[in-house]
C-alpha cells in the first residue's frame, strides 16, 4: 500500500514535467495583428471585409532608433466575418489575430 502511494506520487510528478509546456502556442512571428477592421456590403449583397495590417520597418537613413510602420490593406468578399477571416488565413502565410484591433468601421449601407 505504501509503495503504491509512492509510485503514484512519482508518476504524477513525472506527468507534471512531461505534460506541461507550450507545445501548441503560436509565436508573434507567425501572426498578423489586425489594427482596424472595415465592413461594407457589396453590390451582390455579400460582405466586403477589409483588414489593415501594419508591417514594421526601421528607417536606417534618419540616424534615430525610432520605428515607422507601413500598412497593408486586404479586402475579401464573404458571407460572414468568420468566413472572411478563414479566406484571409488561407491567402496569407500567417494567422490573423484580432486581439490588437482598435477600430471597427461599418459602412452606412451595412448599418441600415
């Protein structure tokens, strides 16, 4: 009985070390962070979704360590927002992350 408890404790301690970790995390180098999301309706009554993604670049000519950002805008046509994000994830080589989205722009036509 005593040996069985010790064996169980040892197995639990080994499991704590083996099964803990970050095996399924995604680093920031494998994600695009959307800063603004725009929604509009097209002529064919589907959703036009536009995302604005910053691409940081350093300006080596100015002599300062400040960074500037260039933005890229991607627009897809889909039935829902989830479908639009899935299309963008398939098109781009990185995953779309909406955690830094600070602006949501909805057209007047879609709002009505």
